[in-house]
C-alpha cells in the first residue's frame, strides 16, 4: 500500500510546529514545503535551524522549492531532516547535490514539475559523478553480475531514493487540481526504476490517490486534503482507505 505523507506549507515556525503536532499520531513521515518566493510565487517559512526545537517522532523530509538550493543545502543537511527533495528545474548542480546528500547518509529525492519530461531522469543518472558513486556505477554498467536492466535499477535506487512527480501545473499552494497527465509518467518510471520510490505530490484526494496508487505510486503527498479538511485524522484515514 502506498504511504501517505502530509505536506505542510507554513508561514512561520509556529504554524509549522502546530501542523506537525496535528498529524504526528497518524503517519510516519511529514513533508515540509519550503518556497523562496522566486521558484514559486509564495514565500514560506525557511529556517532549518529551528527544527531541532520540535520534539516529534515523525521522520521529516523537506521539499525545496527554491532556486540554487546549493546555496542553502548545508543548513538543511544539518537540520535533522532525513530526506531532502530537490527540483530538477531549480539548479545546474543537481548531480553534485545528490552526491553530497547521499555521502552524508541522508536520503535524497528528485522532483519533476508536471511540464518536465521524465527522460531527464535518464540524463541525470548518466551524468558526471565520482567514479565510485552509485550514479557512476549506473553510467558505466559496473554492477557486478547483474543483468543490465537489473544493474540500472540497483544503481538508480542507490543514487536516488525518491522521484517525486508534481501532479499540478502550478506549485507552492494548496488546492490546485490534479492533472491526469502525471499518470503515464508514474507507469513509465515505475516500469524502468522499480527499486526507486515514486511519489506524487499535488491535488491528492481520495479519488486521485486511487488513480496514482493504481499507476504504481509508492508515496502520496497530500496537503490541502489533510490540512484544510477540518479533521486531519479523518482525512488521513479516508486517504488510506481509498487506496
């Protein structure tokens, strides 16, 4: 069954903390949506040093909707989050960022906007990496005795933990409608990289969660369906039941 991960858009630390406490008894992960007001038009809370003030059992992941994340990545690496998600469209240094995050021991995800073709994943994993890295293994085919397609999957899963597909055309806000254009992308990526988790973010509700799950999504990221429902516990339970 796919995992439900609530996504928090917060104006400030107090709102962030309140929303974390609201859902921490019902899920294992929460996604923190961070926008710089440039990559998206909305500007959100963006103070990773404050996270250590929160006493929670939840695993935290951050979805960086910011230009040039390489300028802020060190702060997030040291913030206590367990997974960092970076937009393909936000930087020219994505291979270096992936390698840096993985070398620290954190999980890493690559996010693709709805308009971005999934073929960029192949290009990314074939890019320039240190020769000993999993991504270099993928490029060279250095995967011991595995069949070629198995080697690709194994190396890809070591290089990238999650590929997150945006299911909405405009990001950074709650409430945008889900686009069915993301469905064939889920099918295609899951068929090629079955060992990599495929997440879908944006427009997720009970109806669209079922569509994404049937297409092969491993993670469903829900924002407004949870936090604008009036009853977060019930909303999360309904999402789980729908899949």
